[in-house]
């Protein structure tokens, strides 16, 4: 039921220009409220994108380490094998040269020259010294590099799986945001048309999505109101009272799309005449069974529709006092305070 706060102090109605600015602020605030549910989901989407970038960078780093580990392991194995082969070949050639030298002392073989063989042995010795000492730990180092390579391959697989999971989560969150926005917009748009038909008898109002005209701009929601007998293309062409009715229509559309048990309305009908105030009161009574409306007002017609009146007055001692009165009603009405 409506509950009204009348006061003994008089307050002037705000000028129509100020009311237009106030309406714009109310519409902007309501649009922010309509997109409020997107904030947590968008935060998760942004966090997922940041994490995906970090994982991609880590994946590239591990890929580089994997390539380096493969190269080091291959070089170690190749070096160990080459050293073993060269050492065995040198030993075999040296042994063969010694044997042939010993045989040459008894009987020279055709085509063998002692000085040539000695020179060849010396040359082979220098070559073996150039190769350096055989690393006895080459096999163990190769095994360690091989194990590290296996570990890097596993980490890379885990990172690729995590990156894929994040991409799926991001796509899911994007789909959820779009779906919920479409559902909310459809509900608010339907309620807006219903409320506008009450506040603008014979006229109509609707909400529609707008695409950005400039690159990089974001899409928005446009409010269209057309009172009966008028061809209005812009909200700025409406009168102050019509703008106030449009703002009330949008607020009630949001209320109905996301219902709450209590609503506080602070002089939303201050710029309305008696006829439009009657339509506003009818709107309060229509939805009074769904929620309790607390209205701060100076309009007598709104006060007459209330179940309980609360007011502030100054007593004889100069101290403000709160007075209240419950109005009898034959049928339930909207609560306004």
C-alpha cells in the first residue's frame, strides 16, 4: 500500500530543464543497473584472458628450453659416440702399426716405410690429443638430459591442456554473458512497453539496441517514447512531464525484470500534473501486491492513495516531531511512505 511523507515545509517543483538532466542521470543509472550482472562474468573473462596470455608465454619459454635440451642431449650423445669410435680406431691403428714395425725388423714388407709409419703414429697421437680426454660421465649426462626433456614435454602438454581449458571457459563465459543480457533485455523491454502503455494511454514506448556509429564505440540501449498524437523522434523533444513518465516507465521495467520486496521513490512524480499523477498512482496500485512502495512526495493525490502517512512537523517547543496516520482502505493498495 502507498505510504506518503507530507511535510509542512513547501518545496518548489524543479524546473523542466533540471528535470531533463535528472531524467538523463536516472536513465544512465538504470542502464548501468541493467548491465550490472555482466561485471563479475566479464571479470572472469578478463582474468581468463590474462591467465591464457601468461600460460602462452610460459609455453613458449618451455618450448625454447625443450629445443635447447634436445640439442644438448644430442650433442652429448654424438660426442660420446664419436670419442668412443675414434679412440677404438686409434688404438687399433696404433696396434697395427706396432705389429707391422715389429715385423719390419725381421723382414720388411713391400710398400712399408718405417719413417712413414712412425710419422703416421705421431700424427694420430696428436689428433687424439686434439680430441681431448674421453668424458666417462657422458652417458650419465645424456640420461639426465633425456629425463629433463621428458619432464619438459609433460609440462608442455599440461600447459597446452590448461590453455585449451581456459579458451573453452572464456567461450562459455562469453556465451553466458550474451545469453543473460538477451534474456534481461527482453524482459525489461516487455515490461517497459506494458508500463508505458499505462502512463501514455494511446501511445507506446519501446527499447531497442543500437549499434555504434564510430569504430571502437560500444553498443547501447535507446529509449523510444511516442505519446498519443505526437511524432517524436528524440527524447529531448518531450516535455518535462513526459520525460518524467518515461523515466518512471524505465524504472518500473527494471523493477519488474529484477523484482525486490521494497522500493523507495523520491519525488519521482514532482513534475507531473494531476492527470498523470493519477496514472502513476494506478501503476503503484497495480503492482502493490508484488512489492512495498515507499514514496517521498508533496503531491496530495499521491498521499490520498497511501495506506500510511508519515510526516515531519515542528512542535510548540521548536523540536521536529514525526507524525503518522493509517488510512482505512476497502481493498489492498500500494504501500507508500
